[in-house]
C-alpha cells in the first residue's frame, strides 16, 4: 500500500506540472487539485458509478468542464475557507469552485444531504493524498522550493489581503481551515458539508508556516 501511495503521489506531480503554465495562482491551484483528483481515481475504491450520491470516476475526470446546466436546477461543489469565529457564517473566501455542475431534479427544494455527500466524495479523493508541506503542484513554484501551503498562502495574501495567518495575525490568530461546501437550486448561500482538510493553514508574509 505504501508503495502504491508513493507511485500515485509521484504520478500526481509529474502529471500536474506538465499541464500548468502562466495562469493565475487560484486557477493553477484549481487545475492542480483537479489533476490530483483525476489521478487518484485509481485508488478511490469508494467512488461508485451506480449512485448519484457520490461522484463517478468519469465525472471526477471532468471536474473542470462546465456542463451548461441551469444553476436553478442543479448543484455544485467548492472549497472555501470557513470563518474561524463562526462556522455557520459566510466563508472567508473561496479556494476553488469546480466548473462542473450536476442535475438536481428536486429543486427548488435542495436535497442538501445528498449534495453534501456527493461533494465530500470529491474532496476525499485527494485531501488525504497530499499535505501542505508537499511540493507545490505548480512547476515554476516547485522549482523554487515552494510547497502547496505556499500556494494557498499566496492566494490568501493576494485575494483576502491576509499575508499573516496564525501567529502575528489580527484577523485569523488561530489559523484557517479549508473545506467542502455545496450550493444548489441557484441559491446565493453556500452550505458547509462539515468536511475539512486535516491541516490548518498558517502563513508568514504569504509563505506557509506550520501552525
């Protein structure tokens, strides 16, 4: 199992760095995570092609492709930074909103439980495979010794105006988490599924710091 995991992670890095060039940091992170999810389907035993409660392997490979569904009759998934002061409040900012959407015939009454389970199956496909100390999935940053945590801190510094997260931070003194959210039936609000990545994010002037 350890050898398989090592091969998968090696394959992830080699695949991702050949796909990403001069895009924005957020877009690069998004494409990187999608590539990770696509590679990890080879070990995703819990993803079934016969249920609409979990994403199928084929859907997982096409996460970045818009499906063209009307948002009023569909649901979608995204990664956000939840508010550390109030988990039920609006999230701080998005990390990644997947382009794909999926049919929600039950609209306008959202089946939040089903949507959350489906979105969590996406997150589970890659969250346990990489750590924030892993080499950056962006080739130009990886060559400079940057980590995935650095990629995220760069995004927080630029888009949230938060160069410091954790120590020395007035906004987020305890660090930040990121996790999965779902959104359905054209609603403005994103709903937390409750699933979080296992590591908190702390940053020192836009560079990742272990919390």
